C-alpha cells in the first residue's frame, strides 16, 4: 500500500526544479508557408509549450533530399535531441531510421507510417535498422471511403437512371496517406456501380496543379458531377476550373476535401464544399504527449505497443467549421495538453485521443 501511495504521489507531482525538459526535433516535410503543415507545427508547439518540452521544427520544403540532410545534422550533431519526429513522406523513413543507429535518439513516425514492405525490411534487418519508438497515423482509408459515400448520398436521387460521373484528385503516389485515402475512395466506388470514375489524377497536393488538370479534364469530361479530393488545396484548385466554365460548386457539381484550412472551413460554411474532413493536423501534438510521458517513464499504452491508428479525421459540418475557425485564432487551440498526459493518472490510464477524435 505504501508503494502504491508513493507512486500515486510521484505521478501527481510536476517535474522537479532543474529537471531537463525532453527535447524534440520535428522534420516537417511540407513547405514553410504551406497551410496544413504550418498548422501541424503550431499544434505541436502548443503541446510542447503546455508540457514544458523543447521543440525545434525544420521544414524540408517537400524536398526529400533536404529532409535526409537535416536528419544527418540532427543525428550526428553535438546537441542531439531526445526524440526525432518524422513523416514517411516519399518513403524516406527507412533511410533515416538506418542513419539513427547508435545516435541515442529515439525516432517516432507521424502521419505517414511505414509501408508493409518497408516494415518487413526493417524487421528482417535488426542489425541495420534500430526499432522505432512508435508510429501515430490517422484513419486515412476510412476518410477516403466516407467522403465518397457522403458525396454519392448527397447526389443520388430516387429513380436516378443516369450514371454519376466522378473525378478524383489524389496526392502523391509515393505517400502512404495519399494511397490510403485513394484506397478508401475505391472501396466506396466498388459499392456504387451507378458511379462512373472518369479519371484519377495526382495533383501533388497543390492548388495550381489541380486547377490546370481540372481545366483539361473538363474538356474531356464535361458531365462531371462529383469531385473527390485528397486535400483542400486540390479541391479548391479544381473548383476554380469548374467555376470558370459556369459550373456552381455545391449545386450542379459537389466537392469533397480533407484538411481544415481557413479557406476550406469557409468553403464548407458557404456550401461550396459539400463534404469536408479534418483533424489530422493534431497527430503531431498527440505524439508530443506520448513522448512527454515516455521521457518521464510513465506507464502508458506505449508499453509493448508501437503502432497506433487514431480516428483523428472527422466530418466537419458548417457548425463545426465555424467553431474551428474561431479556435484557430487561439495559440493553444483552446486545449490544455497536460490533461491528456498520463502524469497524475493511475497506471491503467488510457489516452482518450487514441480511442476517439477530440472535439475542438
């Protein structure tokens, strides 16, 4: 009983004065002015500030070779962090994992986990690849599926005899999150033979590229009624092309998207986006909670488990869109990240964000 009481008291006490705060470097794969990845970093920083952690963020500007250079600087530098958080964007994670061997830095993957082939390679070569501390990814396949199901439900009418024509904008072929969202879209498509997929194009997550692609595709497929997009920038770019030929988003053509940028949230409020999903910008922040607790050696769900899929992507209706627009003006998104930590909780504590999306 005395031991249990001591453990309870220790968990409820803050870090003692002079204790070294856990240090984290995040290799952000996006552009330093890219709305989604900047919001991702902001959420991580809010978590770090609340939890008393040191966070450094480096943007690779969507250049995998720069990300590898940054990883070498972090892993071989004089002042190495306790943790390196990275994204398996364009399949760069295995090489960074290899480079981390012997560095003393723990690696944590967010947003894009290892592919099955990569995981097998790493598991079969433990002498070359040290184990990851953990992986935290979103429900991308389910989101891709749910978006198309909702688009079809909004457009389908009793007695409809004509096929519904669909155009899809995927992100990058060599990014797991993009692949999973597309897989979800195709799973939904298989359930609806009344929908005709005209083409899937890869917009590289960019608005301008999607606009140019949509401009060409509209000449080829003028009867498109549904546009599925793996992110908001591509949806907005395609939307511009449709508007330029007199098509009205939300009326004679329906758009879906992922992300919660101000432009996307406003488009959802205005009805120009008919289906919007978001919330995966929070994955990095939840990873910071896990790393904070790992540094304190607190009992947690990390024990014996390394891979987590979190249902962060959730439907954003106009009411939620208005609320999220207001929250984005707050530096901490209206959250106290300390309340999500295992610190101060009993040993059987379970992280709520791993089980259900946090409603902001």
